C-alpha cells in the first residue's frame, strides 16, 4: 500500500527507514550492462549505459549523503546547489557527495568525507539509517546513496569553490509521487528523458531526482 507522507516527522521517517533500507551498501562496482537497479537509463530504453566506458565497462565508484533533518517541526532533505564555476554539473542541485578515494573505508566513509568537505557537516553529526540501491549515472558513476539523520547542532558552512548554497526541501513534497515528473530535453544532441521535481524556483532533476524517487519507493511505496 502506498503511503503519502503528510507532515511526516523525523521520528516517523527514521522508523520507516530503518525497516526499509539496506543495512549494507550496494556493490560499488559492477558491469554496466548487468546493472538492473535505478539509473539514468530507466526512462531511456534505447540506452543501457554499455557505451559509456568503452572496453572498461565498469563504472567509477561514488557515494552521496541523503541528509534528513528537522526544520520547523517537519522532516526535510538538505540539498546543495553546486557552484557556477564547477567544471561538471555547474549550478545543478545535488546531494553532498563525490567520487570514492582509495583511502575511504566504504561508501559511508566517502559520503561523510565529502559532506564535511562541501558543507562542513562532521561525521559525528550524522546518524546513518541505511543504504539505497546503487544508482548508475549517465556520466559513468555507480553512486551509493547513504541515508542519514543530521543532528540539530549542524550549521552549514559551504565550501565556496564547490557549493553556492545549502537549503532544505520538505520531505512531504519530495516523497509525494504527484511531484515526480518526467521531463525531456536534448543533451549532446540526443533526446533524453529524466525524473524532475520542481519546488518553487528549485529544479531538481537527473540523478538527484532519481535517487529521491528511489527513496520514496523504498520507504513509502
């Protein structure tokens, strides 16, 4: 049965997430053609990602933090707007996160390290609830989404070279399937469909929107 999250509290989300999310991270590496989970290619049946990486055929491991916190008594998702000067995905809305380093002890370590670098969120300010399915991006990354609760003492300190702004979007909005739209545009000359969520003047799309949709399917679907 589908549950619509009306005025969902952090405590309710926490209880549902601990029941629904995986306790172990997804595989960081897999063969592209064999990936059956969520991806940028789900809405584009003519594309399967197998041409992304040439002979290597293995995506690069990455992780993001899906940060949930309480804002004015309601659960919200903390997101970032990437700096306009970034070489890739400039100005887009994203979770804190990035490519795995060799020294990282798994996806959770990657997500927490990147969150501290990007927005000043310390690992001790995050309670990890679990993991979503690995998400294959059109840029050749296998992203492990790490869902965590952010403590009330967190004050964002964005790294200006990477993050232009840190903001919250109500969980109620993001977890309402009526707000999960399918948009289409040309990227590099090719028509491409993707998940999008428009919240005021915030346009959340692509992998970030796809992972939020997967969060809904796992926790509330």
